[in-house]
C-alpha cells in the first residue's frame, strides 16, 4: 500500500521512487521476481545488486513514466501458487489463529449467549399465554440477529489485508470468502446450542427432543444469516461507523416488516417486497410452526370460550389464521439457507470488485 519508498544500504540510497519503478529496475538488473512475492521484500533481500541512485532526483519522473511494467507481472496475476482447495485450507488455518488471538471477543460471545439464554428464559419462565410466547419468539430473534454484528471490525480489518494480498495474486477472493464462512460454522453452532439449551427448557416450549433440535437449528441458521449479512455489508461499507449504521438500519427494517407488528396483507403493496426479504419472517414462522404444528401442537388449546369448556383456538386454527402451513417447517429453513448463500455471494462480488479496482 506504499506508493513511494526509499531503500538505503551502507549509508547509500539504493532506490527512491515507486514500487513499479523498483520492479522495473530489478528486472533490468537481471532478476526474475518469483510469483506471489512482494516486490519490496524481494528488493530488500537483493539490495546489494542495486546500484546507488545518483541522478534519481532529476531522472525519476521520466524513468517512472517511461519504464513499462515487466511482462512477468500479468503472468504472475494470471496464475496462483496453490489450488483453490489448498487456499481454503491455508486461509482457514489463518482465520482460526485470528480467532485464538482475539479470545476476549469470542469468549464474550459465548458468555453472552449463556447469560442471555438464562435471563430471557427466567423472564418467560413456563409461560403458556399465546401472546407471551409470540413475543418471546420475536424478541428471541431480535437478540440473535442484532448480537452477531461483533464480527464487523474483524471483517473490516481483514479486508485491508485481503486487498493487499490479492493484488499480488497470493490467493483467490473466492477462497477467502469460502474459508471465512467455514470457520464461523462450528463457532456459531456452539453459540446457538449454548443459548438455546437454557432458554428453550426454561420457557417451557414443546417437551420433545426433536422440537428442541429444530429450535437450535433455526437459531444456528439465524446466526449464520446475520454473520453473512454482516460480512456482506462489511465488504460494501467504507468504514466501521457507516457499516454499523447500515446494519442497525437494515435489522430494524427487517423486524418492522417481519409480519409480527403488521400482517403481510396489511402492508402497502409498494413495501410488501420488504416482507419477503426480511430476515425475521422465515425464522419467526418456523418457530411458530415448530411449537404449534404437528399432532401435539395442533391439538393444544390456546383460547377457551368465556365460561370455559369450549376451545375456540388451537394450534391448527392459529396456523391457518396466520397463513402458515406445516410444510413451512422445512421450506423456511431452505429460504434461510438461501439467505446465507446469497449474502456470501454478494460479499464475494463486492470484495472482488474492490480487489480488482485496487489491482488496476
């Protein structure tokens, strides 16, 4: 990222100018710079072969403009030192080291998941009221989606390194995106289980292992979606302040159009598209179907007629009123997985454009 450098050896100026000019001088001296090697580091190792610059002050401008880029430059950018699979493995190992070197960030996330899970579970402890449970589902998703933005500063810091390294053909942008996504899979799975275990059983949701496993799976996919969404905006935003503002604004809009506050049929036609791209809509419906669908949930009485004795609303009726179906249990998971993939693809496009522009 340096535009001009000065190299000295034994008290003598060996080079004073830009990196392209330094690369041209090395090539003129008979050096063949290996692929994927930083020019400046290579020059420091071979500095003794560069003759002292005597007339650089007067000839530098002309030489830099006139000196063409070596033919090997485009060749280096065309190929890569490793295969895509090897790049993913190498970068994944580097990301793991990054996680281990910032334990306070990720350890705090695990502690936060456990504490909030217990805290939220005690607030809605054993609740059976329909409105309270729907409120729990809504707040539950609000916390999970809004608490996964802690990766924004990490993404922004790595983006600068990515732009510099890919400009020299060190690895593919696609390998970076794939390895970054893979590293977060087990970490977010652990956070989802740590959070879901106390909150699920304290609230008193369906006492079935399969229902709990589905609940934890939904929480995991929500975390993956939010993580991919954050990575996407971090590739687009110029800095942390803008990125954080964009994430907060979009999360608020997604919550507003989730269908919890305003039914989809009551949303104006020119805003209805926001309902279908909302990150809240599909996990909210999945949690409702998981609790009130199936043989057990469908027969659960949610409201009785005045005086008791007659059930006027059960789980099946509720799903029908909300326009939900039992098949949404898995189709909504598919949509959430599609969100994860879509935001990662957009992240790749934005990063590729940045790196391509930097190389140019």
